[in-house]
C-alpha cells in the first residue's frame, strides 16, 4: 500500500510534470497522474492499495514536441508523492488525511492560452476523456459557450476547489515560476541540492505563436473573477497582456 507524503495539484498546463520531476530530484519520488487520472477515485484507491499497476502518464514519458521518448526518471517502487490536477476533487478524502498538499499555480494568462490555443482542451475530441472528468466535477462549464470563458471559469473555480478541499490539510500555495524556492524547500523539509531538476519547459505543448490578451476575454462576470484571482495570486497585468 502506498503512503503519499505529498500531493501536488493544480489546473493542468501549470507545471505538474515539472513539479513531479523536481520533487523526485529532491529525494521525494513523485509520480505524475499515475494514481489520480480520469478514471476517478475508485481507480486511485486501487492503485494505492496495490490492486492496479502504478504507471506514470504518457506525457511524462514522451516529449510530444520533439516526438521522442523521455528517459525513465522514476522508480515506481518507492513513490512518496503524486502530481496531478485530477487529484483536486479528492484532496479531502480520508485516504489523504496525512498527505501534505502543494497547490501549484502558473500565470493565468499562460494557462488559458495553453488550454485554448495549444491543446484546445474544451473543444478537441482528443482530450475528451480528460474533459469529461472535469465536467463530471464542474458540469456548469457546459453552459458556457465561449471557449476562452470556459478556460477562465475552469481556472478560477478549479483553483478555488483546491483551496476549499485543502482547508484541513498542511497546505502550500506555490507559483511554479518560483521554481525551487526556500518556501518550497521548507515545506518539503529538504535542503537545496545541486542536482535539482530545472527544466521548466518539460511537457510543453506550445504551438501558439502568442498568448491570449486580456482583451481576448469577453467582458462579464467570468472575466472579472478571473482578473480578481490573477491579482490575488500576484500575477500583475502587463502591457503585453492588454
């Protein structure tokens, strides 16, 4: 049976593969979507109990941009952490009662640009299984017609769900852009090391030539909440975003 010391979660497109690689390089073997995936909580419990094989996600084993496999970087026999945005709905499940939570966030404009321009998450059939997982927990997204607004709504309310579900957990909000900063090291209880993983571009699916701008987001309540959370997370609106 697995005992997870740490759980990393966010919105997807926020650096979850990077965080798995980073924790592993710090001596905390961390899988990526090997436990929590679109198959849901019952599947996760089977993996934790040893009734299903623990296997890292495809995107953590294959470079989609360069179209080549990535070297094996994780011994799945001693996993102590999991990184997955699909863990978010289950943070307060009793099986994670003693698990510390790292809530990873990335510049909101980068996240919604990736969701809408790189992978077309809310429209493409290629992501149907993962989208259906999100919709099973956030069905109101179906009523939103504009895909940019869908991405904004998802960013706001998935992050809010994480914060709510982690109310009783040992919790750290971490901006992925800060990399391996002292706050993260202190939370993990480890010392900085010269061999830490630093490639923040890992699992980049970047196809877009430019990010969305603030003006690309339709005016309304969804945009207002998105900008409010962006400010709350200390991501400043730059001229390039307008």
